[in-house]
């Protein structure tokens, strides 16, 4: 969602054409982006992991056909922006550099580096995601530049991408005032093992044992089977009165209103990119407790407490300690508020446009 957030600071001189699924178009329209939309139809009803390569290939070919048809009628230079390192976003742009090299400036984007880790979910899907991303990294050698979120930048360096690699941040939205706390903590993320949601439940159970009235708000969707399993786990652990699962909230403003009503933000992610909700929580002065993953330290410098990856006991202990120590909480809250001022979408957009100036775009 980085480009839609930046776009409103570009001005009207830049014309934008979006190639994507109807779902992508709907998301972009939510941000009132002035663009021409070119959609392709997704293959429906295929959800098994074994068919993932077929879906990838289908999306890639459809996007490439639309891109080539647009480039053929384009008379001046054009920037192709791959919105992620997702292979269907990368390969059409790579092909364009082969056939329309003098006309094309290719800009890539990397959010995080997928690890080949056991326990991340379906091992076949993990392996496929890992290998397809590494292939995307190789293709990025023909890109003119690649923007990489802090937190992934140091890890990406070992892949020696030949394009200009530019470390960057995500922004925090301009939000309203913080509300009176209605929830002890909030966590936003899809219901997936890589997002640490399986860790979150036992962590919160340990908190409730010490603070029985503690309430955790969880916002995020996921595959139906995973969400059902997650809901059953909440009941099995006896946390129905202490965890409010909201599911996915499409309206950002509504989501921010809920975040503003919380005392702590919990980020049990085992991997991930910029973790935008963290920046927005900090804008309200809400501190974060997180696992020690690269983004905490490389991008976020203050306003949080981190524990060793997978140390659920220490995670719950940090929550309890901060809730019981008002002075420490207030200090960390001030740090979070100050830290959030670094994450400015206007400045990020200006950095993006400045990088393109050498190509006279």
C-alpha cells in the first residue's frame, strides 16, 4: 500500500495506469487515485497450493499482455513500477526492459525477504514463495532502481542486486486524537503463522493470569480455515472474554479509531515489511512490544520493547511489566510519539520523485 499512500503528493503532472486484478483496482480506488485502470480476470476456485504456479503464470501472462499493449502506443519514456517483489509484478516489467529498453525506466520494490523456515505454514507454499522471490531478485538486476524497506535492506545486500538499491521507510497517516483506552492492547495482521498469531494466544493467556480483566483486540483476516482454527483456539484456551477478534476492517479510519482506544500495540510478527500499523500506533503515542526482527532497530529506533524471537514468556512479561509501571509506560509513550514523526508520506513521495529526476521523468 506504499504507492497509494505516496500518490497524493505527486501532483497532477504524473499520469498513472494501473494493471491488476479487480481486487487491486478496488483497493486503489479507495484512496481516490486518479488513474486509468486495466484489469485482468483472476482464475477463481483454485485454492490448493499445488496450483499456485498455475495462478502465478496466469497472472503474469495477463499482466504482460496488457503492459505490452500500453507500451506499444506510448511515445515518451515511461516508468514501470513493480509494486512488490511478487513474481507476477516483476516478470512483465523484466520483459519490457528486453523489448522496450530505450522507452522504459523500471522501478522495483521489496518489503521483506522471505525466509526458508519450518513452521511458517504449508512447506510447499513456503518453498514456492522463497524460490519465486529469489528469482525476482535475479530479475531485478535489469531494474534501474529498487526501493527496499529498512528492515529488509541489510538482508538484501547479500544478493548483490546490480540495480541502484535505495533504503526507504513507510509513513504514518495523519490521524485524529487518541481516545480513552477501551482495550488493553491491539494487534493488527493476517491470521498466519508468519504473523505470529499462534504465539499471540498463549502470550495473552499468560497476561490474563496476572491481569484477569485484560482485553486484547485483534484485527485481521485470513484464509477461512486458518481463521476458524484461530477462533477455536481462543475458545479452547478460555480467552473468549479477554480477546475480541474483529476480523478484517477495510476502512482505515475505522481501524485507526480502534487502535487509538488501546494502551499497547503487540507485534508478534516473525517476519514482515514495514509493519505500517506500528507507525500509526506510535502516532497516537501507543508503545509497541514486538519480537526482535530486523525492522525493530533498522527502521524503528525507539518507542518499543523487543524480546528474542519466539520467547513467549518474556513477551508476556514485558506486557505485564509495562502495564504495571506507569512511569515507564509514559516514557515509552513519549518516545513512540516522537519516533512517529520520522514517518512522513510527503517526504517519502518526494524522495521517490527525486530519484526519478535523473531520467527526466
